[in-house]
């Protein structure tokens, strides 16, 4: 007890050290540990506002203005209590009368009668009332209770916040912690998935056999972490073999359009086709019945991410596993700084086990499809596919990228030509707005443009890039929007090996840091005045949380979503650069 004081101080935990080193500087690790213990005792003693006087917990302010989403009661450490043995009882049936208007008003009056009580008494009695009410009725009670806030005396704000927090904590359960996954191994063996035989060998089981582990030239410290982890690399799906939108543009010659003011594209036979789109007057369809070959039609119906079945070839299986194991052993020996030959017995034992497993699989599984011919190697199916490529362009469908769209080739080329060269204000046929010149023509050839990009990146300090890999320009293609009436198109300019990709990646990483800095700044301001200035999200979780909160308080009548049309192509580059400069200067100054 302090002298002349009306309170006493009790030491609840002693921590080692003083938090400073011998030179008097703050030790970061000790300071962080002290804060962790401070937060733990706040949760253990339940002193976070409104239940106590600690308004700062972690990075949030627990005050009246921020009570809406804090759910303070759920932050407390759970207390285990031994329950007495109880007999069997019938489950309670929720009565409709509990959600009646009369009962809701009665419970709200009961909770309001607690506001003039002391804080400990409010917590006990309010918890007893709230946790006995079913959620369906508690939502209405919570809404009614909050609507009476204007009648609350300022000296009873803390009691009011306790009751609202208890109701929010029951309506929104504390998220359960996801169990951490087992630690992945530090050594990986990547195997090309030639056919199903690779899976039948079950290489992970072989790696875990005691007889195999004993042949290692060292003792395992952690069986889970040190045993090699098997990963598979799969063949490319049918996407690249089926779609022809890139080849269509590559083979197209602009000089074939003539020298007139109006370009002339080749004619088509869409008028007589049952798959013609009535608005555009050309074939634009996702109906695969346009494909006559049944095997090819069945393959395309499985989607662009499908991989064809490959008959089992046990010789290929063994050679693939052998090559992967040898590579893994070489990398492992370098990592352990051991001679390669010390792993010879380990490698021999594994390959012997693989041979035995293959012989067992040969006897156990007979591959009845050994004479199977893949569809994309069938002469009749290939002939049909080539005929489709001559008349149509096969592209993914917008929003459903694994589905296939079939579009008339002359119409496809004409549409892309209009997208590149049109300067009108509005083109209702294609649903695009042209307020600025999005594309401009250049006299540079592709090698000259790529060389110019590389030269620019060389002038940037510490800009690493592979000249041989990033040596192409992006190309344009379009995907139909079948969910629009009439059908519209999304134009995409992309390339996997674009010459400016290293620069794009560097800018993306830099702007991510700018965005994060801006987000932290806005969050800090929001803690003081409750105004959200940051409206960018990385995933759907904030939307789901917002909808859950709206459902809890039941004060939203409608929810509406909006989308931008042609936003990026309509923004002037000068305005973009000016505003980005302001944001970057705000972050770094």
C-alpha cells in the first residue's frame, strides 16, 4: 500500500532484465516480449475497455467510437470450469414467443435497467440475460437497444458499451484457429508425371521405409522435415493445342486489307450457319455441337484445363523416377556438404525398391488402354480441328476461362482492327468508349522495339532481366462476354515473355509498398475519428465481414454493386502520372 493512497499495487509477474542493454539502449526483443506479456495479462484480468480502463490493445483503440467491430469479450482468455455430472436432458426448442415484439421490448427494458449498476454487476447480470437469448431474437434486441443510445446518461456510457459488446460477441463467434500444417521437408524431388504409373509406384512410401532411411550417410534430426518431399510436374493441358487466337494474329497480313480508306476483310459463310449470332451477323458461340467429330467434341467439353489420358509406359516411369532421384541426391549432397558417393547406397536402395514396386504393379494392374490413341493424335480429330482453325478462332470465354468460344475468323480480325484503329466516341456494337487514343501506331519493328525496351531497363540501376527470355512484344486478343446481351467483348493485351515484364514486376512491388504505407496511414487516422479513407481490398473477407455486421444489426435495406466500364483505357496518362507522383511523395516525405 502506498503512503496516503487509497489503492494498493500488486506485482503479478516479474520479467528478467530491465529492457535495456549495458549502454542504456532499448532491447527490441525484450520490449516486444514485455508487450506480449502485457497484452496477455490484459486478457487474463479482463481489463480491456469497456470492462476495464485499458483502451489500447495491440494496434487498436478500444473506446466508445470503435466498439462496433472490436468484440472485446472474445479477446479475453477462456477460463476452464469443471462441470458437474448432469443427467440426460431434451434439447431446448426455441419458442417463437422469444422473438415476439413484446419479449424483445421486455428484454431491452431489463438490459437498460442495468445501466445504473456498477461495472462488475453489469457484466454478471447482462451476460446471464444475453447468453440465454437465442440469436434470432438477440439480433432484434441488439438493434432496439442501440437505437436508444440517445437516451443514455453520459456517465453510463461504459455500462452501455459492455452490454452492446456482449451482444456482439454472441452474434459473432470468435474465429477458430486453423491447425498449422505439418512442416514441409527441406529436400524436394520433382517428378515429371508421365502417366498414371508414376503415381502407382508410391515413391513417398518408399522414402519413409526404415530400410531406405538406414542407408543415409547421416542420422535424421527430424523425420518429417528431412525425408524428401515428392512433387509432380504435369504436362500442359489441351489449352495451347486447341486455341488458335495467337496464331491467327501472327499469320494475319495487314497488307491484305488493301490501300483503301475502308479495309476489306475476307468473306465468310456465317449466314447459312445455325450458330450465327443474330445481332452481329456472324458465328459467335459456345455450343460445341458445331464440332462434328464426336471424340474431339467430347474432349473440348472437358474444358481447357483438361489433360488427356496417356497409356502407362513402365519404362518411362522408371527412367523418369531414376533421373529425378539422381538429381535430388546431387542437390542433397551439396546441401549437406558431403561427397556424392556417400549417397550411392541410398540411391541404389531406392531404385531397387522402385523396380520391385513396378513389377508388383505390372502383375496387379493390367493396362487395358495400352492401345489407346489420344484425341489430339487421332488423324480424324486433327483434321476436324484444322478445319475449325481455318474458319474460326477458338478463344476462352470471359468469366469462365476454361470454356471455349468459337468466333468467325474474319469477324474476329475486323473487331480487333476496329479496337486498334477506331477513334469514335462510342461504338455500341462492341460496347467500347473511345474518349482518348488508347493505341498509337509506330514504325518500329518488333526487334527494334524490344531492343529499345532492353536499353531503357539497362539504364535503370540494379534492374536484372534475362535478354533471351524477355524478348517479345505483347499481342492483343479478345474473349466474348456471353453473359451480356447483345454479346460484347473483352480485349486483352498480354504476353508471358513480354520485353517489359521485369520492369512491370519491379513497379508492381514498389507500388505495393506504397499502397501498404497508405493503408497503415489511413487505419491510424480511422482509429481517431472513425472515418474510413481506404477502400482497397485484397480479398473478399472485408466484404463478408461487412455483410455479417449488417445482418447482425439489420439496418441495411438493399446492397448494390457497381463496376467501371473502360476505366483504364479512358484515363489520361498525364493525370495518372501527376496523381501517382503526389501519392509517392506523400509516402516518402
